[in-house]
C-alpha cells in the first residue's frame, strides 16, 4: 500500500528531473550555438574586410608576399568556418574560390600609385589600406605572422598610404590653383604635409614625398607673391598713365 501511495509522486518527480535535465542541456546547446554563430560572424566579417580591401586596392602595388599572406588568411578563416559550422551556405565553394585566388597571386606589376582623381576614390583607397594595416598589425590573424614580418608589411602599407595621399592632394592642389582657388590649393598641400608627418612611416620614401609637398607649397607661394607683385606693378603703371594724362 505504501509503495502504491508513493508510486505516482515518484513518477512525477522523475519526470520533473528529466525535464530539468533536458532544459539545462537545451540551454547549454543554445549557448554553444550562440557562441559558434558569433565566432562565424566575426570570421565572416574579417573575410569580407580583407577581400573588400584587396579588391579596392587592385590598382595599388602591393608585394606578392603581402597579398599571398592576406589571401592565405582568407582561406584559413573559411576553413575554420567550415570546422565550426558545416551548414554555412556555399562554404565548399567559398573555400575553393579562396584557394584559386591564393594560387593566382603573381608578381607585383605596377611600380607606383597612379593619380587619385576623386574624393570618393581617395577615401575608398585610404579606407582599404587602413583595414589591411589594422589586420596586419593587430596580431590576431589565424595564420601567425612573425613580428618582424608584420613590421615589414606595416611599413609597406604605410608607404602606399602616404603615396595615395600624395597623389590625391597634389593633383587637387594643381586643379584648384589652375582655377585660381589658391586657398584651397594651399589647404590640400598643408593637409598632405600633416598626413605625412603624423601617419607616414619614417622612411626615405615618405621623406621624399614630404619634400615634394614642401616644394609644391613653396612654388605655390612664389607664384602667389609673383601674381601680387604683377598686380601691384600694373596698378602703379595705371596710376602713372592717369597722372601723365592729367
């Protein structure tokens, strides 16, 4: 009789314990899935940042060693995504495309950055370089990059950033001078010199760019002084003519 009396309560307790265990297991599984999805999103964002930056920098000469390292990082991130989440859409195709892009990287072709004609192109290019500078310097790549190699890559990217800034601001300065907007021309040159001082690596190449900007600013000042002098001479000549007529 006693067992019959306790039978139902024990069954209920057992069911409750089972439900609690299943709920705990479900919570742990959901927490694990949340961590996996967050990790996949971070990896995916890194892939998009690197591939987007490399695409934006097609016309900017980057060493093969740097491009191969970055392409290898993209491949490593896709491979980790597959290990974490095999149902990731098109992961096999993405890995294959990353391998193809890595193997297709050849020797550096262009020797220098061409003119940067618009403000939008300048900002896009600078943004892409800043993304790669952060990626290389952070030390959080899946593929370990030795400290000395990170320094070399950082210097290379810094020089390209300085070169892009120089090409843009020098072209804009000439355009504004040609349209007699001397103040805007001077602003571009002084901005460029500030960028090279504050963001450019301390290399001979960047110092040459700074010297080029200094000479452009000095030449602009000389032409401005010369134009003012010519105007003063013309005004003085006009006054002398009027005095003679009078």
